[in-house]
C-alpha cells in the first residue's frame, strides 16, 4: 500500500483537531430572552430582529426594566452584566456597581454613641451611592453592540412617555415603601396617585424620565454624568441631605473584570467577581458539594448538607469579601479544593453546626431584577440589576425622573451590624470614599458539552442560594422550567436559621431537620424571580423560562 504524503497527515490532523472546536462553536438554532417584565422581553427581541446582538438587546432590556420595574432597578442604580462574545470566546463582567460618594465617611450612619441612625442608610438621598447603570449601558453599547445607543434606548423612551399599567406586584412594593415615596414630592407624583398606592391598571407616565433617557440617547454617558442633568441631580440630592458632588458623577467609571471561574461535575461555571460575592460564594459551595454524592443522599441528609455548606460559605462572605479595588481578599485560598475539604471536614451529618461556633460575628439588633439573553450567534448575557430595597431610597431628583438607589446599606455600616437583608459584614466591606459596596447579585453561565445555561435572579441575600439550587437542577438534567419553579430554602450564616418557602418542606422533613438542631423559619411568601435560558447542544434546541413567582416573560425566536 502506498504511503500517504506528509501533507495528507497534516491535513488529517487539522480536521481531527478542528472538528470538536467547530462543534463547540456551533451556533444555537434560535435566540431567547427571559426577563422579569413582558415589555422588556419583547423590546429586547425586537432589537435582535432589527439586527442587534445580545449586547444591544441587553441595553434595551436594562433600560426598559428601569422604566417599568422602578421597584427593582433603574437609571439611579447599578448592576453586573456578565458577557460572553461568541466570535472570540471573550468573557467579561461589566461592573456597573454604585460607588460611595467622595464625601462619604466610615461612620456616616452612626450617631455620636456609635449606634445606627434608624433609616439613614435606607431612606432618602443620603442612602444613595453614585449610580453606575447608565455608564454600563453606554459602555456595553459602544464596545460590544452593533446598533447605535439611540436605537437601543428607543423602546424605554417610548414606554416612559406613554406609560405602563400598574399590576399587583407594583402595588405590593409601593405599599411596602409608601412612607419613603411620600417623603419625596417628585417620587410621589411619579409613582403614586394622590399620595396613595395606584389602583390596578393605573397608567404610570414618566415624562421627566423620558427626557433623561433622550439626553442619554443623544449624548451617551455625558448626558447623565455631566452638564445640566448632572447639576440637577446634585442640587436635588444636596437640598435633601445627601452628599453628592458633580465630581462624583464625572469620576464614575465602569470596570471590566475577569469573571470567577470554576468547575462542578464536568460543567464550567462562570460567575460574578467581587464586588459581587456571588461567584466566590457559589463556587465555595460547589467545591464542598463536589466532595459528596449529593444526589444519592436521602432527602433530609441532602438538605442538611446543603445548609451546612451555605452556612460556611456565607460566613466567609461576611468575613473576607469587599471591593477588589480597595481590599485584598484570599480568593485563591477560598476557592481551592484544599480549603473546601477543610470546611467540609467540620460538617456533621447528624447535628447542625451553630453559626456562633464558627469564627466570625454575632449579629446585632429588596428587590432586584435579572434577565438572560442568548442570540443566534451564540453571544450571551446574564445581568442582575438593582436599586437595593424596593423603590430604592424612595427619592426622585426633581426634574429628572431618576429614582435613586439605597445601596449604601449594602456596606458594613458597623462590624457585625445586619443590613436590611440580615447580612453582616466586616472591615473588608466598610464604607470608604469611591468604594463599591459588596453585592449578592450572581449572574451566572454554566457550560459543558451538553449545553449552555444562562441564569440569575433577584432576591437580596438569598440570590446566591437560589442560583445554587437552579444550577444543581441544570447539572441533574432537569428542564429549564424546573430550575425556575424549584422550591427554595436558604441559610446565610446569620441569622442562624433555615429560611423556607411556603410548602417547600414536608412536615416529616421539618421534624428531621429540627432533630439535628436546625431552626426553621417558614416564610409567608415565596421569593426570587429567576430568568433562565438553556441551549441544549446535544439536541440543538433552545429553551427559556421565567419564574412563575413573578410577572416575567420568556420568548424564543423562530429557528
């Protein structure tokens, strides 16, 4: 038999190596968007159909949510946008987290006796960090999108002018924050009706917000962080007790950060980096879970082990994590397999570990939104945005339509002092001028030969455990609808209790957990609003699902 020429084997080797790469880079058969509001999902899909990519759609969805979900996000807030660019595989986290004003001080929310001033870090403009949302949207549009920013913002401008109808969730959130909204005349005019919670179907129109969005569409980030609008924002904030200055807005910059990356049972996990605690805490938990065959455990053992894993990871969140630009964090150790084994070795399968037995703190004395996008080129976005507590600080800067966040409460106001979500922290997350506050927002990608998952959820301190539960469902091969519907439970180190959704645990399971020393807190309401997209590579199908606990919508394009 004649020997093959050298070029033949080179050609053969090329195709042998290239085929799996080509297979891995195969494009999905459809695009999909899942977000917390139908108007945002539809607007994002229209942008894709107009020739935009996932990043253009992310700008559109973010801006529309800022209009129709004022209790969850807005131009006066911030967030994290996790991006994957299909053309070169680039993965990046766009950090649009709010920053402390340059006039902020370590003890600005404490009285002369060192005690927290009630409501100071939650209500009114003193509670507001410098917003990052607008800078992030302008950055994503300029560096990753295809379409002009003006086109991506058009739907949000239209909805702000024409209005959207109030639903029951809006009414529930407005009722919760009624006093704070009434305290701001501009907020009361914008979000209430005659000083009261609007009736169902009432149309909320926001002409000032439409004008602000138009200024951003015309001038980009300068339309918000400089000029007349910036002066108006600062004037309103300072007139009502805040400490913003024009140089705070001029100095704000987004940061492109490397995501936190790990592996779990053959899946590659891409999570949010500090100042999000999401990726680190999630991977810590997964590293401990990987040491046991969790799926083979009896139900009570499985829940018990998951809770103990949550407890330990959240303890490390409180102790070590903060803004990477300000503090050194032992991330290499926290994410190492050796450390996971060390933590897991202290877990008893018959008794709960009291949180006070773990080195850390004793505690003294919300809302957000998420969306997931996949386009037909394989670009993907997982984004979690927030203004912190429902309706943020409750303060709208007169003449701007911009509702300000109350993210300053996410700092550790005092070591061991719990914030509005019950989370405690240490010096790593102390207030400092220009510093970003620690967050639980956890936009996440999950990828293997089987498929690609894009997921995340709002929910304050419970975000990371919700993403963990959804991720475990994905790894087990459950349908996307199952990820978002799965009953939820949560432990965050302090308070030392398992928080449980209504109906999530049977009476038998509750009794077994109590025998092991766990304290259960059965909540009256469910929590979270997960939005997920899955590209099944094996069957070349795309699925999307929106959490039935919310009012969102998931749409898949035609093939």
